[in-house]
C-alpha cells in the first residue's frame, strides 16, 4: 500500500532547518542553565535540593506532557498545538527571567517544560507527516543530530553567559530564540496532518497504554532505557554543583568539559547506526550496559585514590555517555517492536518512563549533594546495575518469544 504522506504537496513541507529548531528548543532549555546552578542558588538563597527541583520539575512536566501532546495534535492539528506550546513557553520564560524566589522559578520551569515539550513531540510527528517511512528515517537523522548539538552547546553557551552576565542571561537568550521560532512557525509552517481524528477519546488512549503495560518485554526494554538514561540525568543534576564545589571549575569550564559527554553520546549513536543490524539489539544493549557499569567502577577507583581532577569525573562520564548511545537506540527499538501496531503509544510511554526515572534521580541527587561526591557515584552505579539486569531480562524474554514463534519441525511418518 502506498504511503499517503509521499503525496503531501511540497509547499506544505517545512525546511529541515525549521524542524531542527522546533525539536531543539526543549533540550536546549533543559541544558543551557546548568552551569548557572550554583550562582542561581546563591542569588535566590536556595538550598541544593530546591535548586535541583528546577530541573526535576522540568523533567516531570516533560514526562507527563509527551503522553498527551501527541494525541492532542492528532485531534487538533500540529500547527495550532505547536503555536500554543510556544506561547506557553515564552510566557513561562519571562517568569523564569524575572523570578525573585526559588519557588517562583520552579513553577515557571514546569510551564516552560510544557511549552517546550510541544516542539520536541510535534516536530517528530511532522517528520512522519511529510515523508514516507524510508524518507522519515533519513530526515529524523538530521533532526536528531540537531537535538544532540543543542545538548552539547547548551552548557557551553550557558557557561559563557553566566560568566559575563549572570544566570538570568540564559533565559534572555531562550526568550529571544522562542520569539524567533514562534514567528517562523506562525509565518512559514503550514498544517501537515491531513487526517485529523474526529474525536479525542481518553478511553482509547488508556486502552492503548494498558495493552503495552501488560507486556513483560515492553517493560524490560523500557526499563533498560530508563535506567540507562537515569545515569545521565543523575549527573545532569549533580555534575554542575559537584564540579564547581569539589573541583573548583568555573561555569565556563564546566560547559567546555560537558562537550565530552555530548560527544560520547553522539559517537555511541553513530556506532549503533553502523553496527546494530550486524550484532543485533540485544548484544548492543549488553555491550552498552557493561560499558556503563565499568565507567562507574572506573570513576569510583579514581576518586577513591584521590585523583580529584576534572577528567576523573568527565572521563568516565565520556565512556558512560558512549555506552548510553549504544543502549538507548536499541532499547527504544525493542520497546517499539513489542506491539508494532502501537508504536506511537509505545514511543510516548517509554519516553515518559525514561524522563520520569531521570527526574526522580535528580531529586535523589538534590537530597544528597551536601554529602559530597560519593552519593552521586553510588546512585549512578546502582542505576547502571539495574540497567544491566533489565537488559538481560529483555534479552531472555526476547529469546523466549522468538522460540515460541518458531514453528516446531515436522517429521515424515
């Protein structure tokens, strides 16, 4: 059967550059202010746990919003939902910029996440609207690369802005980018969703989620990805403060070192793209999980022997992020393949689980940061072990499912 999206008029197809901007606004918003966490805490007279909530609440909001925004865009269209999301993002960013208390900043960050998440979810949906299945795979590669670049340069830009103008400057830049993006969307983006649903059914949405939650393989693959990403989010929450408090790094220096982590993740994804077909997702997941655990062991050994150097922290995290690049694409692929007819729901549900685990990890980090570096290392090691266990479980369940699907050999009488 022909793919209907292939017949979409060229005039309605947004540029790749616009799609990259749309999906990158959320990851950039999440990362750009990280080097400013210590200065933010001092200016607003906030505790470590309160400052961590500015990240945790953001992650929780993203986790919940992506379960809802996709179905809403199916019902009402991509363009109007994206415009409303960007409007919410801009209003929330203004409140972040002029926040005078940590509580006000935390609330504003939650709404900022809701608005920014619309770009991340709807941008991917637009890609599928405007391209056939094979074309979408190629286009998503460029879009995902844009997201990786945003994650990589966000802390670098934020570190420089903080060093010269203070922590509020990051929100000034986000406000400017948000205004430009809204103007581009409003003037150039046309509706790409040609078959809007006649009604939005919460019952149908729940039934799809319930069907997946009853699948053990879906849980195993999704938990593998969630625990693996939890290692990254734990460092995301504790790394800026630990590196500045324990290692004496300035915000600019932290931003530069953070590029090692982003580069490792990009390399891991590249390796997955090249070799996953040859080795298979289960083996790639195993390689990634083992490598991530070894990275945490290496970090613990270096710190235990008194090697308090930035590379003692960022070197193992480079290895861990590379491992994440091996694990994440393959665990997501496994989760989406359990019930192919529910791939869209599986994508939102597994993604929400990943962000939820990440958010909880940042909360734990916030509670324990005053104890120093070891609670952070311990938490990341525990998450790496759980990812390994979940990955091995997924592999066993996959083998069992394959064996059950293989017809028994027949013998001639």
